[in-house]
């Protein structure tokens, strides 16, 4: 009997994500929230309504400014049937709306600047023709190289900001949010033609009930076309009902298609049009939202091509944390994301970087560059926002912006990173500037045995090594969140807390600090080669558990590291987590001092030869790695390799060899020094509001 039920269950879980949508059983606690009066589909939407359509009674659920129709159970009117709605991800949807609003305003400013430049060119050609001077041939102009995406983005960023972008939002009579119109201004002086709406298109590739698309239609007023796509006809019917009931049917294009087929169809249409030399509006989307049940990896190749390549936005959700944030399915992780996960408490940040690596490699094969704007690991999923633009020059830096990681996952938890390539700046022949060389890097950056505890080191990656956030983008989203109404965005306070925490994660490298201060001249392309020098966090409770001691208070631990001259911040991923520029040798020295000064342990309770025994240096008088009969491998320079003998700093491990305690500065657990001065009461981490707070089960297609 067990085997008979196992086969269909496995078949259900293994079906492609694009064929189904997410569901959840949603219970309405009491009928007093529902009206007993049945209304038709055209009735003005309101929460708790009962709508009758085609002999089916629906109850409305409100999220944001959208009202979703949920079919009632005829036998239990107070219990809602299975529906395409998941309230658990309201934070995801609220954040996405605000992120698209922030991105869209900047995007439209760029389009205005671009159209303005084109209008000025046409005006100049017309003036030249009127003055009798020969105008440049339109054919030659078409064959001339287009403005590089990097230059275009830089010009747009420095363009004059329109007043409409700074005006406060208003509320119309029907309760929908109104923002200043993003129509193009009058021609001349670098402005676009008048009274011509600027296109801004969005694809909700796996739309289910159409909730996201409807919220975009209500809450992003400058969106000109929103496509809601789903492979199921039942989902398309639900989108039709919900869009009609919300009064946005004319703004939403409903597509019944496989998500891959739809996106590849856009790509093929663009290629055919370009081949035939036809001109017209670009069919690619400004924004593509991928929110599947499980992994978004199958859709990445199509999405990077179907989004506009002059700065289009991809919003990607991956809910398969059991794959990219655990060590249970490394073969599955490699198959989906092209990298191996890690065993350790920082595995969720590793998951973010594996997903970004998958997006980057998908884009790079087409000469497209990826720029992470915001990357979050929250609840049970990862949500990343990345910008895609055509820039073959940026793609050349990709090898040096991805890394392997050597981790002591079964020992002390320390790590060392290894870039796949080197992006090294070299002065040009004239000495007036720099250019970058892209070459090989030496390996390995870590011995086979951990230099701190002597345990085996394990390999993970490749994964993205650059910054996972753009602070400028986060600030723009925060500005949108501050103006948002908590009645519409129910997770506003959590959004503020998470974004502020993400903003604090940045620890600039010494080179970045010197460049910001202007004390050091850096190459113009330095930002393309920049990586995150301190990519992962550690958790004091986890580290304390390794050596079996009481965990130090956060303020005391921060104060000790700051007193030694290091910087400390926190990660948005886990409460109590810490990011620091202190190497692992210093971290372990601080914890040994914590044991010596504040939290002594009984040595007889520590098993000889264990990780704690080796880290604490018990029985030896000092902390030394245990080799278990094998010598710890040391990196030796090949004979005759002058560069290796000199010791190129870029070839050395990121984490320094373990320093002896007597070489360390004194450790003082100063809680006052480590106390965070921020007095804002921010909701930085989610507290699950009820039991079984998770992705629920997959919808079953009919």
C-alpha cells in the first residue's frame, strides 16, 4: 500500500515548475467579515464581498490595492477552497512593487534623456537641411555604432531630474494611488517629444491568480502594458475574473502559454524584426518577474534575453532552499545553478551567490552583464533584483568576479576564497591611465587541512564574488517605502527594517575607502573589477558551540573586535549574525580570550583530538592545527617563478595564516564600545506569525 501511494506523490513533486502555481488553504475565521449579499463581477471591489459569477460564489481577499476572488466551499461557506493565493509572500509582493516603482522612475528618466538626444539630432539635421548644408545620411547613422550601455547609463544618471519624480503621491476618488504622469516633455534642449507616453512594460511570467499583475496595474501607474502569463487555462480564467473585478482588464494582457515559450517567442520576434531591418517599439520587457514554485533556474536563459538589454530589471524568486542552502543535494544544486553549496551557518548567503552566478553565466553567453541591485534571503526563499544590460566589456571581468570557496564545514567553520581569474590593472604605455589584464590566478589558496583546527577543507562554488546589493538602489526603494501607506503595504515596517539592515552590510575594502576619500587614483573600470572582500557572516552562538563555551553577548564581542581595529556589522539573513573584516585567526583568538577571561570551561569535558581541543590548544600549550599524521600542506612557489617568490598579494589567501596570541593586540570585551547607537525600532527579522509558516504545497493542475 505504501508503494502505491508513493509514485503519484513523487510525480507531483517532480513536475516542471512552469506547469503549476502556488496555492494555500486560506481560512476565514468568521462570517462576520463577509457580506451576505451576493454581488456581480462588476461591483466595486471591497474586502469581504461575496461575488457570484457563472453560478460560483467567491469571497474577496484584499492585498495591497488588489482584491482577489476566492471560490467558497458550498458545504462550508466559512472555509475557502484551494486557491492560487499565498499570503505568506505578501512581503515579497509588497517589496517588489516598491522596487519596481523605484526602478521605473529612474528608468523613465533614462528614456527621456535618450529620446531627448534623438530629438535633438533630428532637429539639427532639419536645421542643416534648411540652411543648405548636407545632412548626415540616415543610413549612415543607422550603421554607426550605438552608444555604449555604460556611457548611456552614465549620461542618464547625470541628466537633470524631472520635477515629477520628486512630487508626493496622491490618492484618487476610487482609492487608487496616483503619481505624476511620466509623459515626455516638450522637444528641444535634450527633452523628448511632447504628449507621447513613455512605454514601460512588465511580464508576470507565472501569474497564477494574477495578483501580482493586478497590483502592478493598480500601484505602478506609469506601467503601460502588463502581461500576465500562465500555462493553465484555469489560471487564465482566474486572471480574467480578477482583472475584470478590479477594473484593470484593459491594462492587463492575458497569455495562456508556457513561460519559456512566451519569453523565447519575444526573443525570436525581435531577431526576425532585426533581420528584416524593421524599426518600431521594442517588444522586450522592461521588467520580468519570475516567481515559480521551486527553482527559477529553468527560466533564466529565456528571461535574460526577453528583458530589455539596455538596463532591464529581473525579479527572481527561488524557494528551493533545500537545494542551494544545504549540503543534502549538491548534485541537484550543480544541475540547477552550476555550483556546489556549502556546509555551514552562512549557507543562505552562499545560496544567494550561487543564484547570482547562475544569472550571470546565463547572461554572459549573450554578451549581457548582470548588476545585482538587491539580494535577500528571507523566510524560506531568496528574492533577487538584478539589472541586465549589453556590455561585452563588463562580461570580460566575470571570471574575476566569481570564486570558489574552501570551507572547514566539518570542523571550525572557517573559510577561504579563491577567485577563478584575476582582473589586474596595469598602467598603459603612455602612463596616463590604466587598462585591465584578465588572466589566470594561482591555486589553491588553502591547504587540504584547516590551518585553524586541522579538519579537512571542502570545495564549494563557483559562486558570485561581487557585491550583492546596490546601496543607491536600496535608498531609492527605502524612499518609496517611507511614502507608502501601511494600509496598502501591510509589511511596510518589515521592509524598512530589512532594507536598512541590507544597507548596513557593506564593509568597504581599503582600496574602496581610499578611492572614496580621493587619496588614491583608481582606474576608471575599477568598479567592474570590484569584489566583496568580506563575503560571509558568522554566528557567535554557532562558533561558541564549536568550542563548547557560553556565547558572548553581541555588544561585548563587537566591542572586542572594534577595539582591535576591525569593523563589525550584521547580516540581513539571520538574527545575531555578524560580518567583519577580521580574519578567522583573529576571530578564534577573540573566542579563546573569551574562554580565558569570562567563560572558563572544564578541560576534562573536552574530548582529546576534537575540534574544540585543537582550537583551544589543550595539552599543547598553544593552539596548533592537528594534522592526524599528515603534514598540513603549505603553498610553495615554483622554482624560477619570480612573481611567486616576490609574493603577489592578489595570489595570497584572503584569510591570513593564524597569528600567535602573543602577536595579537589585547582583547577587551567592551560592551559600551560595541553597543549599536541606532535608536530606531526596526523590524529587521521575521517572526513567524503562525505554525507551519512556509511555502505550503504545490498546486495540482487539471
